[in-house]
């Protein structure tokens, strides 16, 4: 299949790295041939396969990769060695960086940050000013929002919600329907 985009002559700088605006060469997904996209450091940052795309003022650079059907838009940034793939979306002023991965149907938005070796996947949402970092994993149908932080080796999964000024750290596990009606141990 032919390339889906090319780098244009329009450039900008992000963290002292020259970025190029992209232009679609063919129609796919919600993108029409000729549409201008966002900014990338080079063709290694956005796959020529699938329906992945960088929209608007979004920026992808360094060794970061966006592929599959993932989308990065608004003023979001993906950089370092981060990966965004599957049907994941990163938007707003969100940042995904370091060795972080966002994949599946996950969304990262607002001023949220996912970084270090963190993973956000499944149907998880991380938004507002939330932070997910270190080796933390957020997955399932979870939501992390407000000023919440998930870090260390923490895991948030199932239908759990972490919000406000909450912190989940260390080897903590938050799962199922938390917060909500606590599950009581079976009585013998």
C-alpha cells in the first residue's frame, strides 16, 4: 500500500527538536487526502500503516511511535520512547512520555500525564490532572482523574475509579468496582 502521509516544509521546534507538519496523501478513517495533520519529528514517529494519525497542534517526537488506529490530537504530546497504539487516543494537553505505553481503547486527556514505564490500556481513561507513572498499570474499565496519582508498582483495574487527591502507590491493587460497596469476605 502507498504511503498515507508526507512531511511538509512547515516546521516548528519542541524541546529543541525540529518537527514537521504532516499532510495526508490518501484518504483513510476520518482523514481525507490533502488534510494537514499535526507535527512529527520524522516518519519513524507515525506509522504509514493503519488509520493512526496526529491531528491539529499535537506533537510526536523523539523515539515515540504512534501506530495501529491510534490518534493524537489537540495540543497533546507523545515523546521520548513512548508508544500509543491500538485504538488509543491522547488529546487535550495530555502528555505521554518516557517508556510509557497507551494502547487498546484507552484515552488520556486533559492535563493528564503518563510517563516512566507506566501502561494505560483496555478501556481505561486517565484525565484531568491525573498522573500515572513508574511501573504502574491502569487497565480494564477504570478511570483515574482529578489530581489522582497512580505510581510505583500499583495496579488499578476492573471498574475502579481513582480521583480527587488520591494516591495509589507501592504494590497497591485497586480493582473491581472500587470505590463502591465493599466486597465482604465469604462467611464460612
